[in-house]
C-alpha cells in the first residue's frame, strides 16, 4: 500500500531536479546569488548605484508584466523592471566638483551658447597649466558635437560616464552627466543638466555600475573640462571632457 506514495515522492523529486536543471543556466553568474545584478525572473530586488531598487525579469521571460515599464541594461543583457523601494541620496564627487557641475565662482562667466565643433578639434586642444581650476579658453565655453554612442556607466560619484566617438575618425572622448542630487549650479543650468540625463536614460535605458555597450548617434552640448589621467575609459590624450553635459539629443534609430 506504500508503493504509490513512494512512486509519487520519486516523481516529485525528479520534477524538482528537472526544474533546477532548467533554471540553473540563467543563474550561473555569482551576481545572482549576491543580488548584485538584476533578477532574471522577479526573484529578488536589485539596487543600482544610486540605491534605487528594481524588480526585474529578463526580456523575453514569462514573468515580465505590464508593470515592468523601465528597461535596464546590465552586463550586455536587457531587463524589464519596475521600481521597488525608495532612492537614497547618492555619494557625490569631490575632485574639482564645483567646476564639473558649473558651481564654481567662475561659472557665471561661462558662455552657455553652444559652438559647433568636432571630437577631433576638442582632442587636439592643449590642456591648461592648472588642471581642476576653470581656466580661460575652452573651459569657458559650451561645445556641440555629433557623435557615435559607445558605452555608458553609472560611476561611484553618481555621474553617468559616456564614451563617445567621432563618426568619421573614430577618435573617442568622454562626456559626463552629473546626478541632479549633486548639482549646486544656478537653477536654469541645473534644469538643463537634469533634462540631458533624463533624455539619455529615455533613449539608452538607465545606466548601471558596469559598462554597457551602446549604439546609435547623438548631438551633445557640454562645457569643456580638462581632467587628470586616472585610467578613465575613452579619454583622449589631452583628457578633455564635456563635463557637464547640458543637452542630449538622440539621432535617428535606436540606442
């Protein structure tokens, strides 16, 4: 009389083993066990660098619902997510932060009218003698460049780090979009920064703490800033950046 119960137990164990075998490949990465990357199947909440929680399922998974309206890219994979948990204030930068966010004493004199130029022209500029302090010349002007989008990453100072390329030459340059929570600039300029960051996220998806490959083109307005070398991806030889970005206008097609 016990045989049917034994048979049912064996079948149940077999089904559980089969399910584990099927789900195993989707969770081989150790980031899933530590919850340091988005969930494939809404099995946990993942927090980005800004401490915003996201409940996610991988694009194409049966668990994706109508509530998953936000696209997140992480490690080259796409996820559909919805917010889960409140955001915390990010840790802002320190090094030359006032210059990088147009909050320094010379920011009021910066010409905010964009001048059309190229990546090649900016990367050919000679750096000023004093790095980290706004100097006369390129750092007092706003520049407009047309670029190919290569990579994005959310950095520890809450900036979005963009790696861009000249569409003709392939030369690379960096553009940085500060978090609205880390900006002390004049209200109108702060609104421009926030709008640029929103436009980038709308076009390419929210950034993550790993570099995500991008595609497509854009026109970007930003104030020049000469950084010092610290191994940043995409930096040209003169380490000029557009920092901060004041306007992001996507080109045709998709990111």
